[in-house]
C-alpha cells in the first residue's frame, strides 16, 4: 500500500520542514521527486541526503511567485503525477501591523505561488490522464488565530482554491485536497519565534506547543504521512476535502 513507484512528484519548498519530510518520504515510496525551491542550496542538501540513501530527486531553483519560471520548470519536467503546493511564508500581525509590503509578500508566495503551480500543472496532468494535488492550508484557514491577518487570509485562499480545482477537474481525474496543520516544529516556526519574540524564545516555544490540546507541536514526518496517503492511489475516492492534522486544535480547544 501507498506505493508511489514510477510516479513523478513535484514538491514546492522541499528544501525545509514539511516539504523536506514529504520529499524524503515520497522518494522512499518509489517516486521521482522534483523539488521547486527558492533556496537552491537547501534543496540541493535534501537531494544529497536522498541520493546518499539510494534515492532519486532533483532540485529546480525557482521562485514560485514567478509564473514564467514555474511554467518553464514544469514543462521541462513534462509528466507530473503529483503536485504538493507546500512553499509558504509566515507573517505575524493584526491588520494594523500588516503593511502593504507584508501583505503583498505573503500573497505573492502563499497565494500566487500556489496558483502559478496549479496553472502550470493542470494542462500536464490533463494530458497525462489525471493526477493528485495537495495544497498546504492551515488551521488558520478555518479558525481565527491571533495576529495572523495576512497569513490567515492567504491560507483561506488555499482552502477555497483547492475546492475550485477539485470541482473544475473532476472529469479529468485530477484530485485536489488540502491539509490543515496546527503548529508543526520546523525552521518556519523557529524563524518566526526568533524574529518576532527575541529573548522570549523558550517561553513562546512552550506556549505554542501547549496551544495544541495534545500538548506538543506536530512532527514534519507526521504531516508527510498524511500527505502520502492523500497523494497515493489508495486515496482515489478523496477529492475536495481538507484534513486537519492539529493535535485537537480545532475541535478540542475549549
Ligand atoms: N510549520 C507550521 O507550523 C505550519 C502550520 C500550518 C501550515 N504550514 C504550512 O506548511 C508549509 C511549509 O511550512 P514549513 O513550516 O515546512 O516551512 P519552512 O520555512 O520550513 O519551509 C518552507 C520552504 O519553502 C521555501 N520557499 C519559500 N518561499 C518560496 C518561494 N517563493 N519559492 C519557492 N520556495 C519557497 C523555503 O525556501 C523553504 O525551504 C507552508 O505553506 C506553511 O504555511 C506550516
């Protein structure tokens, strides 16, 4: 079960955190993985790790916000069975603390980046007889999170984008779903704690861990396991769905 043998998977932001865990697991399950990364160095390190374990992967130094670069990279790959729209960036602040430049930066990566990859992949998947798409949403797509104005809007867009794609391409055998993690312990989390709460890192880490009723953050490997299921043929009856992976955050925080 859950074999990805002979499948070609494109993972955006595969150089770090959740995308790295998904890339490593998908290769282990037999996929040929293409990592789309802004940070080519980080992507190359993941590829080296995969190759050292006997696997097969490639990195493409591409900014997902750049439509032409995305289309060229995807067309060069050619046959794509799986797309994981994972690249994303954070911003902390309510609307008053969200400058136009912050808003645009977050939307350019989280929303336009995902759209660009969908725009590039759908014609290829249609020509190939179908495919599986997984988008990284967030608990912020579903519930109000303090001080995450731009980020939450961007993840709400991901949720709606997934439904739109799932509906439009039902007859093309393209499935599209999303995952909504609560806090996952990745460099993304460490980065925004350091940037936004200097000097308070241990307390904030503890607070963020406890905001999941289960008492800790998720591990990237746990998110990768759900991604594997949703992108595998075993999930062939699942489309237009969102899966929280949240340690009880949405339903048990009372
Ligand atoms: N970590 C969490 O707590 C959490 C929770 C919910 C959702 N998510 C979502 O999961 C996804 C991955 O998060 P993570 O924690 O692994 O992040 P991360 O920062 O560890 O990794 C993100 C990767 O995306 C790459 N990237 C950023 N901008 C890019 C661009 N313009 N083009 C190409 N690549 C780009 C980065 O270089 C990095 O390697 C994001 O979409 C994030 O919003 C994360």
